C-alpha cells in the first residue's frame, strides 16, 4: 500500500503544482484565503497568497516523509515512544521492529495522501470562487478526502496499537 500512497502523493503534488501554474496568471488581484463553515469567503489576500496555499501540501508532505524516515532513530530511546508492550518491543531484534516502522511509514504516507487530496480540492474551490465561477467553497467535494482521512486514521491507529503486541507474542 505504501507504494500506492507514494504514487498518489506524487500525482496530487503534481496536479496541485500544475493547477497553480496554469491558473495564477488568470487570478484576480484579490483572492479568498479563508472561508466560514458554510463555505462563504470571509478573508481575502493578494493573489501572491495563492503560492503559500499551494506550498503547504508540499512542505507538509516533506515533513511527514522526513519524520517517518527518522522516527525509528528518534524513538530508539524507549522514553520517546508510547506504544503498547514498549519494553518487550525494544527487546525484539531490529528486523522484527522494522515491521512496526514500515507500518508507521505506510500510515504517514496514506494520511498525507488524504490531506493532499483535501488541499487539491480546496485549491480548486478557492480558484473557482476567486474567478467568480462559484460563490461558495465546494464543501461536498471535500467529503471524500475527509472520509479517507478518517478511514486511514481508524484503520492504521488500530493496527499500530495491535502490532507491537503481535510482534512480542510472535504472531507476526
């Protein structure tokens, strides 16, 4: 699954970058940068803020991937990790613990893919409102991204909580 999430992240970042590149010259000088819960714009900025909005998914993706890469090193001290069966987990051989770290990397990649999908829809909606093609941010179009985030959080947090015990008991 991680490869699928990695590919989804690359595709979504490419789509966001392409969309921003193609729309920026056509944007009005003032664009909505904040919306209320109903989707009405209630904050405005210059169109330069559009680049900042588009940079958030890229920076966030980099932070998630770097964190996932270095978390095993950071958590090599048991005081820095809070998981079930922590003491037994740290007594396991490195190849057994790698199963947990791989699952954690997969979780981060999936979660950031869902967040990137949300940003893609948000950026497209912001452009439609700025261009006058829509009056509201399309909250309904964001539902699949929110659903994906919720499913990934539930599924992976459940798995991440059960995996250390399974590793300790030798079930994996």
